[in-house]
């Protein structure tokens, strides 16, 4: 099944961020496939309420991949079946998370050090469901070697495509992604490789595809407070229009709408807390960023933040006038 979108523009799984609101914005602005943050397969198997809440995506958020992490193939098997029952389009297996909690369990990027275990986990998901299963990997643990052995095994296990975040575990998110490893992965992989790491613009996406030959690009941090990046990248990769960057006014009003949607989804109080980081991202580089953040961060409810952001521009214009 062809799951990679024609516009070759994917949003990244971002734990604590790529919730239904984020994914809905990514899709609206042009991402062709979106992902949940990583969800613990064992938690799904145990029907942990906290874990199941991470799967609560409305049916209009499609095409959607749910990302699972675990080192236990039987947990992945059961979780994959549960997730398929939700009617999503894809299951992605996390073999890249460097977080201690995940790593100690033997899951996430730890699986890059054990290609057989990595293969078993992906195979478990593939054998459990009829929807496609993909995998997201790093180049390795301490050095950028393991991907060469892991990629053919994951392809054998039935992964429909493999996303390579071109950093090692040791690098976490520091330094730059080594795109030459993506080019190498493309050479050796029997299945399409999605390139990931440091793409934050149309030019970046075009360069990554030109330099590596990857089948699609995945964008994470470059989309924080910046859903416009998906329109830019999608435009560039389809030979279509590349929209102009948004003005500060457009960014503030988008931020207000984003926070309002967080309020609708999470409720006013919880959304008020979640909104803070998004206000920080949406206002990055703005002349009034400090003022806006200080005020918004002092507010508890999403609705207060929405009102403040909506009025900020009008009041500024009135003062200027
Ligand atoms: C806050 C945050 C949360 C992340 N959560 C996940 C996750 O749940 N699963 C995953 O595979 N990668 C996760 N990542 C890694 C990203 O998907 C991506 O591989 C990485 O940020 C590099 O891409 P970028 O340069 O476009 O951001 C996370 C990254 C960040 C910054």
C-alpha cells in the first residue's frame, strides 16, 4: 500500500506535542502524513487510561500514524491490533528514542544495538495487523554504524518505509544531523527511506532530497509554532506555490486560534498550561515576544490567553494610531 504521500511532506512524532491539535494544524497546512508521539505498547496492553488517552485522535485527523515503543514483541503485537482497531492508517515503531526511561527498558534507540530484537519487534507489529507498519531509527547508539545492519532487517520484517533521524543516541538532538548517512541508507535500503533531521524550510527540504535521494522528508522542531513550514515544504516538493512567510499579526492570530483549539480539546485549565510552550514558539523572534510571553505565562486558562492574544494586536494598533 502506498502510504507515503505525493507531496513527500511528513510531520514528526513529537512526544508531548504531536497531539490531535498539532496534527490537525500540520494536515491543514500541508503535511501529507502525521504521527502521534510515542506510545508505550505495554501501556496499551494493560489498558492504562493515561496511555489510551494518547490514542484519542478524532477521525478527521488522517492520514495518521500511531507510534509505538517497546522491546517486548508480544506487547507490540497486542498494541498494534488495538491501534488498528482505531481505524488509523499506519503503525510506526520507535527505534530512536534516547530517553533514559525508554532506553533502560531496552526499547527506543537501544534496539539499534540489537538488530535481532529490532527485527522481532517490527515483525510482531507486521504480523498483527493489515495496515502498513513503518519504523523510525537513528544512525546508531555511540557511532553512526548500526543503521547499516538494522535497515535490511527491518525491511525483511516487513517495514513499509523507514525514517532515519540522522543522529546517534549520543548526539541526542545536538550538533547537526549527518545527511550523508541518509544518502547511504537510501543506497542500501530495499524500502523507501524518509529523511529526518534539521529540515525547517523549503530550501532545507529540497537540499535534503537532492543530497540524499530520500523518498520524503519529516519535519519536527522546525514546525513548532510554525505550521507554515508544511505549506512551504509541500509547495517546494510539488513544484507548486511557496507561500510567503507569515507576518507577526498572522502568527499571533494563528497562535490565538491554536490555543483556542487546545482549550476545546483539553478543557480550559489543562490547555492553559499546555498553551505556554506554543505561545513561546509562535512568538519566537517577534519584537514583542518578551512582553507577550510574560503576560501569557501569568495566565491559567486557555480562554484568557486567547483573549489576550486576540486583543494584543488591536490594542497595539490603537496605541500606534
Ligand atoms: C520534544 C520532542 C519530542 C520528540 N518525541 C519523539 C517521539 O515521540 N518519537 C520519535 O520517534 N521521535 C521523537 N522526537 C524526535 C523527532 O521526531 C525528530 O526525529 C527530531 O526532532 C529530529 O528532527 P527535526 O530536526 O526535524 O526536529 C522528539 C523530538 C523532540 C524535540
